[in-house]
């Protein structure tokens, strides 16, 4: 029987590192600052931005929240990004997604100065990660990597399987694990015999967006399982398949008609794995914590320009 993989100790360590870094920079006369750009009034985006801004304040560094109407033109938004790039008091820029359909999100993200790109999505940072240079890298894979290192300091030679090949999680996760001298396999929709491959893994990172896909049949006994998936279940039959009648998730679904569930069939995986992260409350806090670390790294890099 696995244990629930508690991410909070790693989150606390990352936030402590960010706070200490902010204190050092402030003492040196530099106040780290994150600017978050949000377009429209998407409810979830508003909550995410509020959490990020509040976290900056809690850690002792500055933050701005620039809110624009959904009707803003692409050229106006690009001009805003260029202005932030040129503002030496701003060290991190984050554009909250999604953006309206008439705005090319890729063009906006690629306009951010790579040294202020705290989301780590810019092609320059993607290239830096790929060839092992220092840079700002995506917060979710970086947070998961810290979690894995805390649980298994000796990663060299371990077999890691990543389920999903997205640019945001799957591909950068593979690069980070390769740098730790893991043997890395990426499973995707065209992979043959994915369960057989996954059962060889010491470490499984699930990031494919398919609720409950990874169950006991996919796992090697004792494997570390990080569940990055966030799926909203609204179908009663699906909820019944993945949750026990007396579980908190079943109760939440009965109250709200919806419940969040990961890519891992949690109850099944717990019968075989060594550790499994919960959803929600597992990888999510790691992502925000590493965003704070990226903000401090961006500010520190600015001192050496």
C-alpha cells in the first residue's frame, strides 16, 4: 500500500528559498518585482492571479497586476509587453492564459524578454534547458523535479516514464530528468504497449489530461507517481468508477455536481505504488512555489547584466 506523497515539505522549502533570496536582494538595494498581465475576466484566471500576487506580498517582494478588457488589440498587448521588457524595475513577466481568440498567444509569449520569462515558455529558455544552460524553466516540471529529488536523492540510472508530451510539462520534464542521469521514456497517444513500458519505471509523471488513466496495471511496485493532471469530472458513472462510495471526492461530487480528478486512478495506484501525489493539493502548490523561485532567479540575473 502506497503512502500519499505529501508535497508540502518541498513547497515550504522552495518558498523559504524564495523568501531568503528576496531578503538578500532587498538588502542589496534591489526589490524583486513580478508583473502579471491578465486579459478579460475569466473566473479561474482571476483566482490564479490573486494567489500569485498574494504570494509575492507574503514573501516580501513586489507585484503588479495589469488587467485589460477582453477587447484589447493584439498590438496594444504587445506594446504593453515591450514596455515591461524595458522597465528595469520589473524582473518577472507573466501573461495569464487563456487570452481572447483574436490575440495570438504564442506571439505575445514570445515577445517577453527571455530573462523575465518566469513561466519558462520562451523558445530561448526552451533551448537553454535542452542544452543544459542556465535559464528560467517551466514551473510545474521544475517543482515536480524538486519533489522527486527530495524523495530520491540518487536519481542516476533510474527509469522515469512521462505520460504526455506537452511543451509545458512532458518535454521539459524529460529534459530535467535526463540532466539527472535518468533513463527517460515518454509515452503518448501513438505509443505501443504503454502499460508494459510504464511498469518498468521507478518514477512516473502523469501529464496527459485523461482522468484515471494510470492505474495499478501501469505501475511497478514501489514506484514514485507524480500526478500533474487536473480534470473536472461531471459524469456520475465516471465518478463512481474512480471513487469509493464513502470517499471525500464522492461526497464533493454529490454536493457540487463536479469534482477534480487527476490522470492517476488514485485508489488503484495506491495498491501498488510507493508514493502518489493527490489531486488537488499535490503538484499545484509546487507550481506556484517554483514560480516564486523563478521570480527571484530573474531578479538575481538582472544584477549581472
